[in-house]
């Protein structure tokens, strides 16, 4: 059986990084199953929170894969509370296609906070210094990208398009789970989607 997983993301970096993350999670959670990750659908966060835009993206994602399948929405929380915005988006995603397993993950405050949660595992990668110090409360930092830039050598600056996929491939996910509640939520949400997708009957079809 092949599980078909589609993702809805907001940034150019996530278009490349999220499939890497999903495949790493698959290897940890259900390596005995086959997984096909569709190219992510990129929709700006500003549009996703508007009425009907998330629903359109979920519908499109559901139609691009045959059962068993699932749809994951993964965006930055920015200044919003994930515990408040997440359930609202989840209700909308489920309402759009109640027959397709859907999940919503909001990285608090941004995807790169997950890197900060496991910062010592990134030493020596993508220009980052070897002796990076543990970041206290990584999810409270307002600009994780700037923090990563400060850890890079010379005048190099962190670039989501260039660096996010590479760092996604190597950051210590167990450290991130321990230090980041939103990454632990991501882990658990993807595990749930894998389980639900494997049981999807496909009664409604594409």
C-alpha cells in the first residue's frame, strides 16, 4: 500500500523542506509502508487565514492524490497562538473534505524555531559554527532566522530557500521534540495522519 501525502505550506523554503521532513518522520514512524509525497501547494499565510482560501487548497490537495491519502497544513504561527488558531484552521480543513484525513500544524513562531530547539545538532552545517550554544526557550524568539544568521560564519546570512531544506535533513528531531512543543505536535499530528490515511476507504473518491 502506498500512502499519498499532500502538504500545504506558505513559504518557498518549505516547498523543498517539508517533503524532507515528512520523509524523515515516515522513516521513524511507518517505514514498513510506502510513502509518496506530492509537491507541496504553496499559499501565502495571508490568504490561508481568509475565508474559503484554505478550503480551496485542501480540495485541490485531496484531488491530486488517490486513496489512501492525507493532507497536512503546515504554516508559521507568527504572533498568533497555535492553540487558538490551529483548531480553527483544523475545523475548516475538515469541513472542506471530511472524507480525507487532514492535519494542521503551526510552528511557533516559525519553522526555524525547530532548528533552534536542536541547534547543537546543526554545528558545521550550512556555514553554522561548530560550537553552537543551546538556545533557551527557542519558541519565544521573535526572529529565528536572524538567530541562525548570527551563528553563521562571515557575512553569510540564513536563506530559507537555500538553507532550510539542508538543515531540515539533519536537525535532531528528538531534541526538537523535547524543547519545542510545536514540533512535538507536528510529530504527533503526522503520526495520526499516517494512521488515518492507512485506514481511508476512499468512499468519496477523488
